[in-house]
C-alpha cells in the first residue's frame, strides 16, 4: 500500500512538471512598458530700450514635481493630476551685447513691443528625457524663473505649471503600451477638464524687460564776458550698477572731442566718451566736455542706481537749469522735467523716468564809466583839428583858383 502511494505521488509530480511545459504562464495584461519623456519649449522674449546695449544676463529656472499634497483626485468632469516623475531639467537662457535684436515684432512672436523698444528672443528648453512614466495619467510639474542677479531686469517669478499627458496607446486593447500625448504649460493649478477644450490660461512664452532711464546733460553760457566756444568739463558718476553694465552715450548734439580755442583750459582733441562701463564695484565714471548749446544723452541708467553730476565751472557762476531754464532744440532743461536735477553738484536715485540736467554758466564784466569821460576830450580835439585841416585846404584851393584867373 505504501509503495502504491509513493508511485501515485511520483506520477502526480511528473504530471505537474509536464503540464508546466505544455501550458504557458499568462502575462499580466496591465503591466505597462515604461516610456521616457521628450523635450518641450517656451519662447523667451527680452525687451530693452532701443538705444541701450543688451546687458549680459542669464535667466535660470527651477522645475519640480508637485507635492503629493497638491495632487488632485478625479471628479466627474476633471481628470486626476499626479506628481510628475523626478528628472526634469530646464536649460538657462542667456543674452548679451552680441545677441540679435529686433525693433519690431517678428512673425509668429506673441508679445507687445512698446514704442522705442527692441527685443531679443530665444527658447526655454524643458528636458523630460530623464523621466520614466509607467502609468497613464496627467503628470504635473511646477516651473519657476529665478530672480536675476541684475536688479534692473524684471524677472517673472510667478509659478507656471507643466502638465504631461500619458495615455494607453491602444485604448481598449490590452497591449501594455503607453504614449506621450502632449504637454501644456499654463498658469492655473486647477485640474484639466475631461472634455478637453482650449485652456484660457495656457502660455507659450515668458517675457522679461530691462528697466532703464536716459539722462540729458546740457550747457548754456551767458554774460558779456562768457565765451560761447569754450568747453566746460562735467563729471558723471553712477553707482549701484551690475558689473559690466554698459551705458551708451549719444554725442549727436555735442562735439566728439574738445576743440582748439584759446578760452578752453583742456587739451584740444580730448575725446568725449561714447560709452561708460561699470567696474567690479558697480561704478561707472566719465568726463564730458560741452560748449554753449550742446548736450549729451546717456542711455541705460538702471533703476535704483545712484548718480552724481559735477561741473568744473572755473571762474564762471554756475546755475542748475531749475534756477535758469533754457532750451536746446526740442529739449528743455528746467525744473519741470521729470526727475530734474536741482543742484549743480547733484546726486540721487535713478527711477525709470528720463531726466535732464542743464547748467548755465555766466560771466559778466562791467565797462568802467570813467573810460568814456577820459576819451571824450581827446575825441573833441580830434574833431576840431580835422575841421581846421579841411578849412585850410578849402582856402588854399580857392586862393589858387583866384591867382590863376
């Protein structure tokens, strides 16, 4: 009996093994083959004043999956939102003086360009190739632009949302294949609707601007002893700039260099600068030389920087334009101008307003009244002598005529 039981047990074991060879193990139809993400892009626009050199600036970005607590459950009308898979990155975007710029909006670019401005453009590339998705769903990331080191650059630090749509490739069939259906970048953290449709908060770009002001420095000479062709020296110092900031100088209404005239104490040929560059301490300094009726324009002074203007008036009396206004061409230098400097050795903080600093130099000389008194008798004697000479000459001519007759 025991032997029979052993034989039966062995037979069962052999049968089971043989069955395993014949009957294949069924694969789990709900195990998906993971897929990786791709890259997607946003436009980056950088707006600056048309007369300003493009500053050296880099825009950096953070991208992270939303937290588990920010995940959203599905409802009858909206889809579930899942935290994104770790591994997403965003490449920095940089601009500098060599970047291409455009004075008008190019075809396909979605931005508003104010008058007198230009813009640069590039792509913000979001890389999801390091992310592996294993299930259908909406995976969400938070995208944020970091604040720029240059305080004059307006950065968009508000949070944006990137949704990655992963779907079952074949729908009703059990193929176990996934497909990346697309991306959306938007500003609303609500769940997407099941019915789809157009997102009102969808974005395709991030726009930044460079806030600057322009400074006009003008010169007027007055007085009967004032030299209209004399060059006067001004010194402009700007602090609180980002290192390497370039301030462009417009010399259209000034001389390129000091002229050769006897009234000027500075060497003829000394050049007026065409730009100013901030050093490692954020300071830019330059000397300007102006005659009567001339002015320079300094472009690109950044908001919240500080400035000082001083003049070497020599033996002239100097007044700021608020005390003695004047106009050169279409530019009026007086206290009514927004941001007007009100003292000849002025300093202050730069706003985003254009401002004008005009200086009137006066030198008067009064002619002594005694000079006229002392000269008058001499003049009278001269007149009498001349009259006598004329009378004698006439008499001589008459006498000679009578003698010949």
